[in-house]
C-alpha cells in the first residue's frame, strides 16, 4: 500500500512537472504570437497611413481650389512637423499643408490629431507662408 502511494506521489509530481513545462511552452508561444501580431499590425497601420497620404496629396491643389476658389495654392508641403505653438516641447504631425495667400488647408491623419490643434498650428504658422 505504501509502495503504491509512493508511486502515485511520484507520478503526480511527474504530471505536475510535465504540466508546468507545457504551460511554459504555451506561454512562450503566446508571447511570440503576440509580438508577431503587434509587428504585423504596426506594418498595416503604417501602410494605411501612407495610403491616405498617397490618395490625398496628389489631389490637394484641386481640393483646396474647390474649397477656396479665390485663393490659389502657392505652397504645398507634405509631412510637416512644426513645433506646437503653445508648447514648444511638442511636435505636431501634419500630413499635408496647402497654403494660399489667405487660406491654409491642414490635413492630419494621425489618430492623435485634434481639430483645435490643427487650428492652433494654422494660426501660429500663417505668417511663415506669406510670399
């Protein structure tokens, strides 16, 4: 009886050790899968961001001309990173600026872009576009 109990304990310990080993393998595999998924998601996000830029930029003059017909575009810039006008420690990501003599069209695709921030940049950078 004691021999059987000792064998059962050894078997139970071996089973627990096998389960721990399997759990560790599963954890490592899950970590690798998560890292691979995150990498792929970042690649897709980057390609979508450039897709938006690639679609908007070629049509920017036409779009600005339709919105502001009396103010033709005199300067067109992509991927502008100005310093935030009220917080010099921050940069703002602007995908496209189309500037006329009186109006400025600002296009921000980043998920962190806010309408108020674009308006601050337009106001703060307007003097730099005077020709």
